[in-house]
């Protein structure tokens, strides 16, 4: 099929140039477009529909767990940003500053929010009075701005979309439980809905969020063996609460500071979906978030009754699935390639011969497996095949991660693996930041996380040989 | 009931001070909070839930009509803003300028979008090639910034949330039809879902959007007789397309410019809901967008079985309605006042005596009308009572508007009405901007719109006495 070949050739194979493969996909699947605004992108309808599906699933879960959505201002006055020392040091170098309003110079400049801990604290200081007001479980969906030097679609951009949850609790235990709960929400969402296996763990102090006591993370492995930090959840203790003078009257009438968390997942995850599941024919979308779950392609559509039948199926299926029909004059080969490019999980072919047999053909995007399905049984078959896509891409991603995860017990071994094999390296660590820096310097890897599921690789730190405190996943990251 | 009295006293009566009544409600119903960010507010959970309900209804309609959501950057480089002359003159004086990124001064400053015509055109120039690519029907939900000097919660703030639709069409007729269609969507939404009667019409050239050929508007009357522009829809012709070099190959292979529209509705509408339906006991919410449609209040809740019954009803009703139960230790009087303040359309009371009779009591927020309802018939009764609330508040608002709308045939008469009676004034106009300015100067009123439903008030312009071209609604506006 010439047309199919031609379209497929338009994507650079990932083995040849992974970065080019990635940008080919985001452009050709029409997820985004570049703009004349430095480091900012247009998210096009197909890309935004993916994000809307992600939002819907996460937002429903957040609300089921008692969270409420709010909207904070997009600006932070400089004096407010300055209130928590570690936080401002972390973020001030990478914010965009508004200095003029209309024709007037502002008395105090404001940054566009890079994250909103400061704004939430400013508000919480006003609305929290008593232990009865706790917990406060707020979330917002918005975009934030970080003045990144090098940008890549979805993975790193000056403006990006996310949700940021900010909660306040009466006790450290409650706040820590919230931090862990939300990390689990992200991990379950990635594994169940996005079919992305993730490693749950804690960040080292070097890698944690500016101002946090502890940062938890889920780390996913991309096709090229690099890690993508896919969601984080932070425990702040009462550090911000003290800096912002957030107090409440405790059960014993004493004045207390509440304990705080924040947690976020961003449009970056769309980059993660592409680099976990995509192949040389294009995008492969997990069914839960695919804007089109089933594309109906009429075969020999000029033959009598074919288009009518295709429309009949669309009307029937749209009650349960996100379904679209392509009855354009393009050839079947062009259409096959087009919807493979767009990552649609299932293709439904219906032609005159199928109609005679009261059947249709379902073809899975991930492995092109064909199934002939009795039309009387179509809904159940589609549900089953969508689940087969989900399971298939999950298993493949997990097998890849396992085959690309290594252990090292010495610096030489670690460096050798890091130099020759892309992937994750499990190695022991003494807990000393100097060793972490040395691994970066010598082997070019950073700590991804101290996984919750610890393993014993050796007794001593892979770098300094002192007694080890924890097993760490090391790797290169986006 | 002392507690009820006490809470109600906390709202300034609207007859005493309408502005104070308004801000009392937005604060006491917990819709928003002020911030330390100039002119920006926190939209609190109850206020944001109203906006989410508005978003859901409008977004569903937009999509049914074939529109697709996208996301454009929040920044506009100065050179891009400058491309359409009328547009930049209209907006440049009221934008916030980003001049620094991190520690570096930007080579070209960027404004935070006050509206996104320029960004959409920049993108459309790239993605529109052929007539086959038209129409493009894009929309985005976002916040925008206008450097307003005087701000009021929801009605006028530096940052506000809205949706902005931006569409491109092959012909002027198609674009005009879209403009009219979207104005009708807004009008139907206001009348059916928000129970707000509106007047549909066209803005005069003086009042139209910067850069538009024609602006259409829906105007609602508030309690105090002032107008609120509640949604607008603009026809641009091909002016922006020419300025931004958006071209397509037409059906005859010639190079053409497409014809453009934009349309928006914002969080301002929440201010409109308050000032249309609210009363001296607080907010009154239209059922379609009320975060809580039915508040269940157990009466004598310490009596055996009452709380269980209340919970049973909640579980049963939540399948069809947004329902909440308040089983706190506050007195019934306090709770009555609290949920009246919050504008919950229906209160459901259930106590031991009701249980004996297998009934409950439904009380409407708007007129406190009580209905005793057989529990076997509860869902139908609630649906009926919610509709009665909607119809009741719509009728009341319409009757008020009618009683506060006057006609004038001379300048003296118009000035007399404008000075003594709040409301709308219908009067004829010659179409000359000088007369429009004189009405403002002499009577303090501006043209609200030239309504689609024209009436004949007199033959000549109320101001200059020349032959009249159209009947105009005049009034004071938010």
C-alpha cells in the first residue's frame, strides 16, 4: 500500500533518532504546534482531548477522596514569593516577571506562578481558624510558568498545564498519609489507566521540591531507557505554615501550625504516554484516555449499504465508546496509516463481505491482531479488545523496563553500565550527597528515587564503600 | 429563631446599600476571597463549583455544535499584539507586561493575554491551507488579564476566567451565522439554565469590540436596574485574517482570506446570577448550576432513626440530584439561614413526625413555599419543585425588567427617567455617535444594544431629531 508506506516513512524510526521520532509524532499526530511565543505551544484539539480525558479521571478520583477545586490568582507578588526561603531560592531564577500594568511601572513586581504554595498559604492563613476547619483539601487545574532555557513539546515548556493539590492537616501523621495516598492515586492512574508501569519512591534531599521536607515520586521508563518523573507529592511539615503565619486553635485551645502537602501531575504525562507506548507507526494510546477509542472504516464504501451500516454501528457504539467514522475518499491504506499514526486503540472494518456474514473486523493498534466479531456480540468484543490493548501495552512496557534495569555493586560496574546500556541501575547508597554528586559526575546518572520496595543489592554504598542506607534507582532523566 | 435572625442581619439589605449587599453575599456565601494580589481573587470551592457547572453545560453545547477545545499560550509577544491596529489600540492600555524571564531582561516584552484573537490567527495562518480545512471551530477555557483600575468580585477583576471561541469560515455568511448561533447559545443558556431573561441585540460601533466589524450582546437587568453585558459574540470579517496573512485556496483555486468570529462568556455571569436572583437572605441559585440542589436537614436528629433515614434519602437522591446532608450540631434555625444564604434551591426536612407519615417537607428557596411530599414519590416531586424554583425566579426577574423599562421620545423625558428611575430606557437613535455621546453626557446613560426585536417608539432620534435608524436600549451598566 503505497499511501500507507508514504505516511509511515514520514516518521523518523526511533532507533535512528529518538528525539526526532518523538517530535515527528507530536506534530504528525496533531497533538501540538509550535508558536511564536518563546517556549510555549498550542495544544491542538487531539492533544487537548487527551488532557481532558486525563483531567476527568483524576478529578473524579480527587473529588471522591473529598478534595474541592478552587482558583487562585495567576500572579504572585514578589514579597509573597520571598516568604519561604528555600522555596524562593528554588524558583526565583526561573520565573517570568510582570513589571508593567498598562503604561505604569508596578510598585512591586509580580511573577507568574511557577507553583502556588505561597498563594494557598496566604489564603489558608485567613480561612483556617480552628481544628474544626481542618483538613483543607484544595486542588486547582491551571497552567504555570517556569522560564526554562531548553524546551521540548509536553516534556519541558515555559508554560505547562497541571493540577496542583494543596492540603492542610491537623497532625503530621494525617498530612503524611495524604502525601502517600495521592502518590498512590497517581501510580494507580498511571498503571491502570495509562498502562504505564511506575516505580514509587522517595526523592533524595538533593532532588526534592524547594521547601519540602520530603518529596515522593513515580518514575516511569521511556523507550530509550530514560526516566520520566511522572507525578510528585510533597510533605512540607509546618515550614510554610510558620513562614506564612497559618495557625489554628487546637483541641486543647493552644495555637498550632497545620501540616501541609502538595501534589501535582502535568501535561508532561502526555510526553510519557508517547515515549512509553509509541512505535515507528506513530502514537499508541491507552484506551482510557484515547479521544477516539474505535475508528470505524467502511471498506468498499461505494457498495450499497456499507455506509449505512457503518453509521448504524457508530450510532449504536457511541453510547458506550468514543467512536468516530471516516468516510472520506481517502484509500483504506491511507486511513489505516492515519489512525495508526493517531494511536487509535481499535480499528473496526466493515465491508460488503462482512455484512453478508453479520460480522466486522476489529484490529488492535498495538499488535495489529485481527478478530472477526459477530455483530450481535460487538459491544462485549470491543470491551474485551480494548482491555487486550491495555494489557498488551502494559506488559510490553513492564517487560522492557525489567530487561533494561541493572544492578551494580561497584563504581566501575555502575559506570560501565551507564556508559553502555540505557536504563535504570539499582545500587546502594550511604545517604551522603557527595556520593550522589560523584555518580552524576563520573557516570552521568542522577538518583531517580529510593523506592518503597527496597532490595538488598550489597552492604555498602556503591560510591564510597561506607555502610549503605538505602537502595536507589539511578538513571538519566527527562 | 435567634440564630437565623443573627445570620440574616449580617447581610446589608439591598435597599440600604446595593453594593454592600453584593459584597456581603459573595463573602458570606463563600464564593470568593480577596487576596494580596492587586485586583485578583481566590474563587473558593462553592464559587468554583458554580463555574464548573456552567462550564459543563456550555462545553457540552459547544461540542454538540462541532467545536473543539484547544489551549493557546498565555503570553502574546508585543509584535504579535501590534499586528491589528484597532485591536492593539483597544487593549494595549490595559495589559500586564512581562519584561523579565528569571534574571534576564527580555528582548521583546510579552503581555499576558487580554483575549486571544492574535494567537488564534497566528496558529490558523499555519494550519489553514485549503477550503477543505474550513470551518475551524476552536474554543478554549482559560483566564485572561486586563489591568482594570477599579475592581469588584466577579464583575470586574484583573484576572478573570472565561471561554473564548475563535472560528474561521469560508464565507461571510457562514461566519455571520456562527456569530448569531453562538449568541443564541448564550441567550438560551441564560434564560433556560440561569433563569435570567436577556435582551439580544447588536452593539453600536462605539461599544463594539476592538477590531470587530460587529459585536452582538445579551444584556440582563440587575436588581438595581443596571445592565450587565452577559455574553458577546463578534464578527470580524476578514480584517484579522488579512493582518495575520491567513489565507486558503478556495474552491476555484484562488487565494482567499477566511472570515472570522469570536465569542465569550466569563465568570462575570456569576455576578449576574447574584444580582438577578439574590435577596436579603442571601444567594438564590438557579437549580441547573447550583452546587447543592437539595440540602437535607434532619429535624430532631437525636431521635431514633432520623439520621439513618436522612442518610438513606441522601443515598437514594444522589443518583439524580446534587444533594448534601447537614447533620452538624447547629440548630435547625441556623441551618435554615445558612442554606438560604448559600442559595440552595430546595431544603428537605425530615423528622420523626414526617417519618411516621412516610413523608418529608420540601421548602423552596425563592418563595419559602412548603410542600409535604410522599416519600414514594420523592424524585418526581423534587424535579417538579426545582422547575418551580427556576420558573419562579425567571418570572420574577422578567416582571422586574418589564416594570423597570421605560420609553422616551424626547431628550427631556429621557433625562428625567434616567435621573429618577433606575432601569432601561427604549428610545430611537439616528445612528450618529455624537448623539450617543451626548446621551452619556446629559443623561449618564450608554447604549446597551440595538435589540433584534425592534420597536417603533417614535420617528426621530431622541437626541437630534433627525430621522431614526433604530431603537436602542439605553441604561447604566456594570
